[in-house]
C-alpha cells in the first residue's frame, strides 16, 4: 500500500483542491462584490446622487446575508453605505455653501474650495478603503 496508497492520497487531495476551486468559481458573493464596486464607482463620479447610496445599501445588506457569518465580509459591507452617506452629505453641503458664497471674493471662494476638497478627498479615501475590504474579504 506504500506507493499506491500515497498516489491515492495525492489524487484525493488534488480532487479536493479542484472541488474548492470549483466552489470558488460559483461563489455568489463574487458577482455581488463586483456589482457593489460598480455602483460605488458610479457614486464616485456623482457623489450627490443619493439613489446610488440607497442601491449600495440594498446590495451590501444582500452581501451581509450571504456572508455566512464571515465577519471579515459583513463588517466592511455594513460600513460602506455609511461612508458613502458621509461623503454624499459633505458633497451636498459643499455645493450649498459654495453657491451661498456667490458674491464673495475669489480668495474666500478658493479658501473654502481647498477646505472642502481636502475634506472630500479624505472621505473618498475612506470609501475606497472600505470598498477594497469588501472586494478582498467577500470573495
């Protein structure tokens, strides 16, 4: 049983590996993660579109339900819509505040613009980091 037994183990081990690969290919979280990513990228181009936040929220709740108690997937999925809501709120506030500065001097407008750009860029990084975690851990 020495050589034949070890060949059998290698074959069953290889079959097990192939089974795991096949399972990974049909993992329903992978296309869902890509759909979440697609909606989040669309949101990055139009951060004032709250309907994209709502769509992401629905998709991420679906992901949480599919996460099979995998905290590394569920936690960033739960956090993504909140990060997007913060960015949306900040962006809308920026638009309102910048339009309220209508007759202000250019230096005042530039100062405000720089402040909002820094704030929005920081929030975009947070959204990107959380989205990366969803893409990494929900596959």
